[in-house]
C-alpha cells in the first residue's frame, strides 16, 4: 500500500492535496503505513457499502454469476471468478450502471 500511495503522490500537482477514498481494510489505515504529506486518506464510515460503488459490482457478480455453484478445487474457484470478471469487463455499460448512485445526482 505504501508503494501505491507513493505512485499516487507523484502524480498530484505541486502544492495540491489528494483525498483518497479507502475502505476499512487494515492495510489502508495501518499505523505503520507511511502516507505521503500530499495525500489524505478518507475512510467511509463502517458498514456503509452504499458509499462504495464496487460493493454493487461484487453483489451483482455474486447474485448473477457466482452463486449456487459447486467447485472441485481452489483452481476451479479462481477460474470461475476470472471468467465472471472477464465477462463483466466485456460489459462496461453494466459496470457504469452498477456504480451509479441515483441519490448522488440529486444535488
């Protein structure tokens, strides 16, 4: 995560500050994590999946393509998930619609 933050920090305009939305994963907010001074991590409140559009994408994949499946091995799980992800990747309009929040456009 530190390397990722350093890459982002290099692209921030001089004198600007970047607000980076991060989830509550331990490595995003770890005490030992070195956060560049031009980046401010902004964690959403806990248990608020509606603030993270990727949650809708994952829920769609679970509901429509990954549920009620029986896997024979770990590799079978990985192959099945990769197939579902590539299927979604071929449908950018689906990704856009899943990530939309109607309430965010009401202001």
